[in-house]
C-alpha cells in the first residue's frame, strides 16, 4: 500500500468511525429500531461509541510506532474529541431523557451509585484534554507539560471501562474485553518508556 493510499484509507475509516453512528442512530429512531426501551438503548450505544473511540485514539501511538506513519498523529485528536462528544451525548441522554433534567436526582446518583461516580470521573478527566487538544494549547503549555496532562487519557479510559463494568448486571464479556485492551495499551506505553530510558530509539516514537 502506497503512503498516499494509506492516508486516504485511514482518513476514511476514522471519519466513518466518528460520524457513522449519527445517521445509524437517526435511522433506528425513525424506523422504530431502538427497541422496547429506546432511552436505555441510546445510553448503551452512546457509551459504547465513547469507549471505542477513546480506545482507538490510544491505539494511534502504537500503530504509528509500528508503521512509521507520522501523519497518524493528527487522527488521534479527531478520535479523542469524538470520544468526548459521545461521552457528553451519553451523559445528556441520561440526564435529559432518563431523569428529565432532575439535577437533584442526578447529584444523588453521582454520590450513591459507584458506576455513575466513576463515569463522571471519566468525563471530568476528558474535559481538560478536549479543551487543550489544539496546537495553540501545545504551544501555550509547552510540549512536556502538555504531554504530562494528556496522559490522563489512560486514567479516563480505565474509569470509563470501570463505569461500564459496574453498570452491566449480567454479561460482563464486553467490559472485560475493554479492560484487556486498556491493559495492552498501557503495557505498550510502559514498554516504550522502558526503551526510552535505556537509550534505544524507536522510529516514530512519541511521548503522548
């Protein structure tokens, strides 16, 4: 595969992952395909999209190291912002459609239900990352501080996965798979850090 063809293919896949769920959910809503409990379906779907896109954004770094395609780094921001969008949509469905904007009940749930507590933690961790995702913020904070801040994405991924694990009542297969993915990504990061400390350079290696 030529570099130009690879760029086009990856760009298409990224935008399909980012925008594809919108017309799909719209079609399900129009056709009555959201099931007997559409609000619950929307909560689950939007949560899935957020976690998957967040995992995809984290996968960019190992893929960049393996392929040597430095241009992949631009897609990490796109996927991360899309994950944040779907996380906010997930929260909005819960607060707006499930609780009918009963913020008192919402705050009570945050305090008493651990899966909601850790879910809000995930969104809280993602918020400063979304705000500071632009190149302007990289310059303002400096590369070292920006990289250090954006390592919070791993904690956000762990919190989001724990939120999903504690929210499900029976089949925990999918959240366990997500945990395995997180563990693999963290393991790769620790491996790369160990290589940096040993003084060995890997082509395409990045710190964030």
